[in-house]
C-alpha cells in the first residue's frame, strides 16, 4: 500500500556488467589534418547507448578529445576524425560507459 491508498511500484536498480572494449584496427590509418575523415574502428565488445551513440576518445600529443561515435555492430564503430594542428598521430579509444576507455589502438 502506498501514499493516498495507491499501490507503489517497487523498482529494483540494476547494474549491467559488460566486457571491456578492445580495438583491433582503425581504418583508414590517415586523413586530412582539417578533420572530417570518416574512420571505422574494428574490435570487440562495443556496447552503445539506446540511440546508437558510443564515446570515442582521440588522444593527441597535447590533449584528449571525446568524440561522438556511432555503434554499427558490437565489433564496429564509426567516428569522424577531428581537425589537427599538424601531422600528429592520435590513438582512438572506445568506451562502453563514457568513463573507461580501451587502450588498444
């Protein structure tokens, strides 16, 4: 019995454990320093949000930037590369929760 004679619904909080994402390949391996290159990330254990989004972190020599990725399958994510001030290499990491990123690329 609840407040004002109405029944209350009990909601049991849930926590979902997922395996850590693994990045195996990034294609293409280069693009314009102006950004905008569509990059495909291949790996495993990718889990996106209900809208298909998944965070991708680009780690450059001076800073990290979180980019909006798109979950294609549990083994494929696409993202558009950001602009870069020079010919810098960046690593791309994927996160299933927005906090913990892979470190495989």
